C-alpha cells in the first residue's frame, strides 16, 4: 500500500524524468517495499548455522534446541540433512526420512558376544584337580569359563536358568562356555537337572586315588577348623574292625562307581570324560590334549605351556610374554598333607578296592590306584 501511494505522488512529474531515471527509481522503490514486507531478522542467519531452529545432535547423543523465531522452522520433508545433500541422487533416502549420523561408541564400551548356557561342565570331584583343569583349558582361545563355582544345580537351582546364564562370560559363536562345580558329581539331583538344560552337555570328571583324595580333603578342612577331630576318628566307625564310616563326606565322595551309576541314567558314557588327577601332575600336556579332543577343540594347549614347580610339587603355567612371573595355582593347591597312620591307609585301600575295580570296568580304564 505504501508503494502504491508513493507511485501516485510521483506519477504527475514522470514526464520530466528520463527513461534511465525512471528505472533506477523503480528499483529503489521496489527495495524499500521489500524491506518493509520482510524484516531483516527473519532472513538473516548467523554464520555457520544453516539450520537455526533444527535440533542439533551432540556427541553424547543428547539433544538441545536452538531458540529461533518460528519463521525459521522448516518441515522435515523440506530440509535435507547435510549428509543427504552431499550424497549422489541415486543414494539419497526418501525426503520424508530425517537421517542423523551418530558417532561410534568408544571401543572400550563395546561388548562382544553373548552370555550362553555352558556347553561343558567340570562336575567333579572335590580335591581331584578340577581347578587345575579349568585354569589349564581356559588358555585355549576357543574356551571361556566362569571364574567361580556357581553351585547352580545343587544349591541355587530355584533361581532359574536365566540367573545361571547371567553368571557366564560373554562368548563368540565359535567359543565354548564352561563352568566347574566339583560337588555336582555327588549330588543326586544334578544329573537330571543338567540333562533338562541340555542333553548334549559334555561333562568332565577329574578323579584321583580315593584314599589320597580323602586325606587331601581332610587337610583342607583342618586348615580352616584347627580343632577338628582326627582323620581316623572321622573315617572309621570302628577302626579295630575296619568298619569305615561312609556317611563322612570325605569318604563318600570316593565311591566313584556309585555316583557314576546315577549319571549314566541321564547321560551316555561317551559324553563323560574322566581326567586322571595323578597324570594331571606328571603329564599335564597329555591330559589336556585328551580334554581338547573330547571338547572338539584343536590341540593348542601343549607342553610348551607348562613347567613343573618343585616347591609346590605341581605343574604351573609358563609366564606369558606380557607377564612378569609364571602363573601357579593358589596356596591351597599342592599343600603338604597331614600324616596319617599307615594301618589306617591300608584299611581304606581294602575298603575302596572293590569300588575302584567296578569303576575301572564302567569307564573302560584302569587308573592303577592300588
């Protein structure tokens, strides 16, 4: 309206102006009208802020809104992102999709693999060498193992399989998940419970001369309970008659044949591998080679990984290049046993002999514990 009034005032004098003057005057008047209709604060943008009212995505994923006049806000369909604008037309996304590139998370926060239920379990036996087998086999790059005894199938079964899965380490698709709880072998309900989880689970049992194992068990208990009764008092109901007390757990664990009968109700013998606790000390590489074969693993853990520690009387792992010292088992491993009366030992050997022979026949191997 202002432009129309201005032209009406000038029109009577237009015959006095040249053609060039009229053109310049028209341009100047047009500029004044444009400025009056479109204020400067709606068309001017800050340098480096091409999308003044759009959401900016910060590096940490949080969002903030830059306060601008409503006239700057464009519909999503009308404003392509800077990434889309730079793409060839053939690679551009549909205009209705707003694409925001977010930065990759730091490598330290990435978690690879998934937590899976175990493929293999070391189920026994206590004081047989289960910790050594676990520590030795987990050197293998295709094995991941829970570090502590879970006691899921004997003490925590009511917590459910998802709780159990949560205790497992993350593994890749090609890796085996393992755990070890030695008390499983002598717990009556455990074979059925593991079978319910997986009928294909592979089981490892580390066995040892039951007399030596009982003395080792007693030695460990005595270190924690100094006022414990003598070994003979616990092992015999009547030592003069040679009557052994099978209710004492240290004696009962060594009845391997009786416990194995329970396991064979739920698992074929081919799914159970027996490790010799004695050979694990004298030939750890040989025993680990058989364990790797049983688990379907390439033989990577070999004699180059071991050396014999004469102080402990037990094999240790050679130090890795990144470590300053060899890796041996804890102080409780390889401790000196309590001295037991020789007659008591012979009586226990006589007691275990028929059970040992039956066990040899069941597994098809003579462990030579006589």
